DNA sequence: TTACATCTTGTTATATTATAACAATCTAAA
DNA sequence: TTTAGATTGTTATAATATAACAAGATGTAA
C-alpha cells in the first residue's frame, strides 16, 4: 500500500467522489484549476492508479471508476454491470462469480487470474420506465 | 441472415481471413485499393458487422475479429482470451461458461443476456518461452 | 410499376482518446 | 549523501472515432 503522488491523489480524489465513471478529458477539465494542464499528466496518473488497483478502466466506455472492492486490487479481476440507457456502472463483487472465473479453464486447460467482465443491460430504474 | 453490402463484405472478408484482430485504421489501409477511402466508411461497416454478430470488438484492444461461434450472433455474449505477450486473441466457446454467465444474478437479482468477458494471460507458446 | 422508407455510400471536417520524446525535479532507500 | 527510480512538466503528434450533409441503391407494399 503505497502513498499516492500529488497528481495521482488529485485525480484519484476526483474519480473516487464521482457517482459515475469519468473520462480522461473530463478529468483533465476538472483538475486544470489544480495545476494539471496536459493530457499526459492525467494519463500517467490513470495508468498508475489502474496498475495499483485504486481505479478500474471501463473498457467499453473509455472511462474510469474507483475500486471499492478490496479483493480486486491484487487480482486485476474485475466485473461490472453497465446500464445501456443511463450508463450507470456498478462494480460487481460476487465471490461465486470470481471463484467461477478464477477456476475457469479454457479448452487448453489454461486458467486466468486476470480478466475483465462487462455485463450490459438495464439498471433497476431504467427497467421500470 | 441478411446479405452484406459491398463495403461490409469487403471489410468482413479482410477481418475473416486475418489470423489476428484488426484495428480500424489497419483495415482502412488494407481496403483503400478497393475504393474505401475514408475512416467513416470503415467504421460504418464495422458497426453493422458488430450489430449483426459477424464480428466482435475486442474492447481492450480497439480491434475486431470475425465470429466463429454461431451462438453469439444472437446473444452478443462474448468471451475471449488474450495473450499479453503476443496479443493472440481466441474466442472462447464454452457452454458451461456461457450458461454460468447467462444465469448469473447480481445482488439485485438482475440477469444479463449481453456481456463481454476478456481473459488475460499468456498463450501456450508464450508461456513456454 | 410507382412511391416511399430505409439502408448504404461518399465526402470533408472535426472531435475524442492516447502516446512520443525530452528535460527537470522529487523521493526514498542504501 | 548519493543515487536509482518515480514523478512532473511541456510541446507535439498519433491513433481512434464521430458529425453533418448530400446522393444513390434497394426492397416492399399499394
């Protein structure tokens, strides 16, 4: 558990308090007043935060959310549900799912400790409408 | 099962015969001699091909591969293994996996018919080296 | 067969996402 | 305290993707 650098902390705080995934350039616009001026400064912090498991990238959306699941910090094994209407993203913490996927063997008998799963559908709210 | 349009067919043929996922601009360079000159022509064909299930997008790589698994054409439920060294991508066709994921319920009891799963690791060849 | 809707194409321009390259500064451990 | 590694700052550019508009092709139902 290492300490975050200045830029990493600024960017993590922003993502952590956001109710929705943030895109790199949205982050940039929001931290310019804190002295972070260039895309690369944002991407470098994002890379590091992803690497140490503090945030995850939602690949299908090119956006980033904070991790609230202590177990995936090591494993880089992530699962999300994404609402196709309101774009709400929720990290899934299911022991059964993570166990199933960690033990899954492909046809060559290969196992994977690293994966990313994105479920798509409608969230509760959008389903009702 | 609809017929493909001219551009869709050209682009599908290229992806289908490629041993590896292709990126949009790689596709563009390879079909310019066939009269497809602009990115948008490529992206439109790709969108359609993804929509009808003839190809899949590898989200973490921004690349496209042909589908060889008839069942996902309808379901849009996809799973891949990706080698982190050689970038080889293989579509996973596992009844057990697809059944598990199709029946998976999140903590709200929600099921998802649509998902994308990307496993990361080393392929057989790269593991040996 | 016509008329209509829908899909597809072509084209230019631009938006969005991400990295290269180089130099300086900070930080923590030996 | 020195030194390796991490972090920062900066400019430029690469890579990925969409907007907007006009025209042509296609099929389908009256």
